[in-house]
């Protein structure tokens, strides 16, 4: 979905709109799944990265600008634990028990005009 809103900065408001958000690349160079006896499944993803392209537009009382942007997020790590209990009918269900995520670097490239 598009993101838009207002933020207060110094002497005035900044109106922004971020649209046409597309994830253009995702890499999982290190991923593993393991069973945890009596609990469920553990998923570990290390050193992942993703690239996102989007349009941006900002407007203040003093200037306006718009353009295209690329965001590269790297060194992303995710550890998630899922429980896998049996439901009332004897079928296995799955539920997220815990999730921890960290990211290392974010590189933002803005292209645009005033």
C-alpha cells in the first residue's frame, strides 16, 4: 500500500507520499529450519537482503520535490519459532510463538527534482 501523511519539522509541516512500492529483489543466502522436540519448528534466516523501489513526493511551505527511490536493506536476520500443536480434531495447527528481527545496513538512493 501507499504511505502518506504529515510530519512537523521546525517551522512547518512536511506532507509526504510514497507510492508504487515494489520489492524488486530478496536474497536468503543463509536459511535453516530445525525441529524443536515438544515445541515445534525454528526458522533462522541470516544475512538476508532486499531491494525496494518506490516513488516519493514531499511538499512544504517552502519547496516541493518528487522522484524515484531505491532502498537496499542488508544484513537482515530473522529467528522465528512456530508451535505445532494438534487441534481438537487431531490435525496439526501452526502458530507463531516468537520472532526476532534485526537489520544491519540501509542504503537509500533518491532521484528527483524540485
